[in-house]
């Protein structure tokens, strides 16, 4: 596997998942045998967890209700209520992150054994 940095993803990767001391450049290719590869993968997981926690934080804690959007100024849910896609996307993301965590644990065990 590899991670390719280009004009489209560079800013996102630099701002959210690259180690602070690393300057990503378009046309960089980071192969799985580089330490930077694992650092980025680990940081993607951390960032994903932060996004999921943010979603749970904004969910109505007594009813579990979620609105379509989070107001950028107030930080509260607003707009259309109880849209099916909103729930489906949150469930799908949570499930994918759980599976990713399981896979990461298996890989760490395998590396420890090897």
C-alpha cells in the first residue's frame, strides 16, 4: 500500500493527519514501509475518532435525535430533523471505525509475533 499526496488532498492531510514536523508536497508517494505511512494511518484514526465523538456530542442525549447540520457559530444541531441518511451515515462511520480498530489490533498482534 501507499499514500499519494496530490493537489486535492495535500491541505487536508497536512492540516489533519501529517506529523507536525513533516511538510507534505504534491506528488509525494509514501509507501507502507516508511515510518511516515504508519504515522499518517494512526493520525487518521485519531482524527476519525474525534469526528465521531463530535457527532455524539451534538446528538440529543436524551432522545438520540440528530438534525441535518451543526451550526458553525453556535455548535448546535439545526435544520431538517430526523433525516434517515444522517443516522445511516453515523452508523456506517461508527461501524467502519470499529472494524478499523479491530484490524489495527490484529496487525499489532501479528507484528509483535513476527
